[in-house]
C-alpha cells in the first residue's frame, strides 16, 4: 500500500490523485472491518454552525471527511463537485495534522452521519458523528393557575408544580423554584413539586419557576401570584394616643386586613354596642370627654370568619374635688380624676363669708380632723373648709390645682357676743329717757325661746311700756385670732326710763336644744361722746335757755325804756320782738320729741356693724354658765361690756357686709360631742 507521505513526496500531480483515489477505495472498502470506529451524537439548533472535531491527528497520511452524500474532504480541499465551499470548511492546526470539519448554517439537509478517517499501517481508523437538529423545550409552566394566580387558603396545604414540555432530545434541565425571591427548591429535573402551608402574609406573594437548558444555553421563566384567602386580621389603634387629655382630638382606627375584603364592622364600648349612623372603620372624637373613656372593641367579618381587637382608652382630667364627712368626725378631701395619684395641699378654714381664718395640715391621703378640742367652744370650728389637690393635669381655666369645700356648722348652746347696744334719748325736761337695749347672740341650732329679765324678773310681753324686736344680723368677732364675720341674732327691748335704776340689771335668757345662755347688762352708765352731746342738750334746755330768756327780758325792758325816751316807731319795735322770738324758737326746737312709734319703726340694721373685741377662741371670756341639769347660774362674767350711743347722732350708714346674706348652701352640722355618723345632721339657712 502506498502511504500518504509517499504520495506527498511524489512530484507528479497525477500520481497523487491516483494514490488518493486508491486510498479512498480502500477506506470505503475496508470501513466495515476497521478498528476504532466510534460514534458521537451531535445535536445542533437549526441555523447554527457546528465544528466536528476529528479525534485523529495525522501528518503522514491524509485525513478524509465524508457524509452519506459522499466525499467532503480528500485531504486537500473541499470537494468542489458538491459546490459546498460556503457550507463546509476545514479548521484546526493542519501542520500538526488537525483537520476539523465546520458545518455552517445547519439545516435539515445536514442531518445524518459525518465520518472522519485515515489509514494507520494496514488498518483504516475512523470516527462517526450523528448530526441531528435539536428542538428547544416548548413550555415551562406552574400548574393550576388562574390568569396568573394560584389560589389557596390559610391552613390548607397548597402544592406548587413547575413542569417543562417538549424538546429534542428529551432531557432534564436545571430548575429552580423561588417564593418571594427566596429559593425554596433547586434540582436537575423536568418537574418540580413543592408543598406549602399558606399564611396570611403570603397573600399576593410572587412564585417564580426558572429552567436553564444547558444544551441550547437558554433560560425559561414563569412567575405567578399567590391568592391566599384568610379571615380578617384586626388591629385597633388610637391616634395620637390611647392616653389623652380631656378636650383633645382622638381617632380610633380599626385597621383590618382580610381576603376576601370585608365591609361589616361592629363597635362596642364596655361590651355595649355603639350605634353609628355612618358605620366605618374609624371613630372620631373631636373633643374627647371623660365619659368617652372605656374599653373599645372593633369586630370585622368576612365569609371565612371574624376577628376583633380591643383597646383601653384612658382620658386624663383634673380631679373633681368634694369634701365628705367620715364616721370618726373627720372630713375627707374626696378627689376623682385620672390619673388617680393625688398630691394634697394644706386645708384652709374660712368663715361662711369666705374670710380666711387659718391653714390646717391634714394627712397625706386628704383626711382632716375637725372636731373641737375638749373644753373649747364648738362654734370656733364652724365655717367653710376648703381642700386643694392636684394630679398633674390642667383643668378649668388651665389650672393644675383644684379645690373643693364643705360647710360645717357645729352645734352648741347659745353664745352671747359682745355687741350690746344702749340708745338714750331725752323725752322731756323731767329727766325721762327713752332707752333701747340690744344684745347680739349666735346660736346653732336656732334658738327656741328667749326671755328678757329685769332684776331677775321676767318682762312679760303684754306690758305696754316695753316693746321687743329681733332680727338676723352679721357680727364681727375673732375666731382663732382672725377678725371675721359670723351670722347671729340681735334682740332688742325698748322702754321709757324715769330713773337710772330703771335701765340697769337687764338680762336676756336664750335657749336652744343644747342649753341656755344669759346675756346681762349690769354696768353703771358711763357717758361717752354721744352722752356728752346729750348732756349738752340738757344744759342748753335747763341752763342756757333760762339765761337767754332773762337776757331777752332785760333787752325788752331796755328797749321799752329806749322807746319811751327816743320814741321809736312802733313798727321797728315789733320787728325786733319778732326777730327775738324767732331766735328763741330756734333754741327751743333743738330737741325733737321721739315717741314710741317712731322708735319702734327705726331700722336696726345700721347697728349690725358693731365690732366685737370678744374672741370665740378663748373659752375664759364666755359669759354663760350652765349646769348639767340645764339650770343657768350667773357669775361675775355674765355681762358684756356695753357702750352708749345717742340716736340723734347715730351714723346713717350701713354695715360694710350689709349686702351679705346667710348662705343658702347646705351646712353639714356636726354636734360638738358626736363621734359617729348617725349624729350628723343637715341644716340649711
């Protein structure tokens, strides 16, 4: 056999052609019995180029390519008989004996076997390539979808199946399953099956299946959306806060999420249904009030079920303060506010007219003991008790501190207050005087009987000589060292006195349910400024007037003498006499008679301003002495220092508190001896 190297060294071209032809005949003839006959399947996409790599390297013998249609390469060039110069070409490093066949623009006509071969010794070796057109995978889908949605229900298992279809040759590809961009499964398969238990938060989540075809170097992708149905999820929120000051704007928002959507809302407050004209998921309080506080619940329903959420709305407000009595005789500063953490200030004791008396320190929880100390007067603790408390929240007029009060009136026997008045007026020149005695008394409970005594004898009301009068009044006195006003009674007796003894030793006996008191007037009269004025009047009437008359008589005598001597005209004399008579009339008219009727009609309210130097806080100045059996004993201190005032010179002005009237508030009355709530009484003026 002639080798290729030999043929290559042959200078005759025709000899080469002959040798090649011989080798080709031998290659074809001996191909059934050759060795190293390998076959390889080649899949090529239509229109692509492919390089068939011959596994044989030969520089001594030619490498020949052929297909089912005939010879393609004879070791030198592509056979021009096929006119396939633009279809095939030889590639590789020929100097090393590498001869690869490139098929360009593969078409169905190229489908078949391609063989490369050469001769080695006495044997022919060859390698076959089965070229076939590859078919891409036709589809990649996620099963059981509805217009791009995969339906499921919370709590129920849901399978996600991702499959590929078609393709030649049939082959597996690299597949990946992603849920919400998170890889949950990765395999080299044609089908992926993944099971999940859906939750509410998986609703509208994207599921993506990806496939990579290594043969065709292509990527397939399919994305669907989960449609998960679930009952409502509810969250109740207060904006701006569930703890809010009274008067603020608050919105209760019932935030809910459900599939399918629900439009059924139900609101309750403290387990009671709220009627809303416009049902919605929000409740708006434009100006929140303390009554709006409570537990609110919002319930939402759909076809899969119902859910609800609750919220405790807390409304902050300043304390509402009241003062209440306790069973032990103390009083409590009762505060009701939010938050219920209070800070109590000191108590203030005031008169019933609002005048400050003293400050008192109670307990940390707002309790104050107001019972009088043993041996002290019950009346000194009467009045208005005001407590002040705060919880850090501003109330009316933006004030932090809030105040409440109570009126307490303690019971006791009547008490004489130093306000006894004497009014004198001369009646005629026979030393008769009109006398009016007045006594001021405070009593609670109200007095039930009074008696006037003269020299320890009762003055009966049927005596025409005496006229009696009583009236409510306001008197100023000291309580716990403070000069304040209290309510009281003024009792008066008026009569005509002939001697000094007639208007001495008068007493008023007054009683109530708790005892009896005696208010006495026994001191010798001492003329005061008004008395001096009265004495001047008497001096005018009894001394100066007679002297004037005597002087007038002398003047008249002198005038008559002068007239006789100078013979004055009668008219002039008459004029002088009339002038003298007028002057005399002026002097004699200086005293006006005051009768009993005028006196009885005289208003006594103008004397209510009598200021007392008597202090109710001092028991030693009390003017009444009572025994246990109710019998009253007179002592050296059973009178109150009197003062005298002429009615003619009485000031015509009213008391500065004349406009004050007895309060109409209910007074809580505490007996000075009580220790139990059953003894508490109420009294209103």
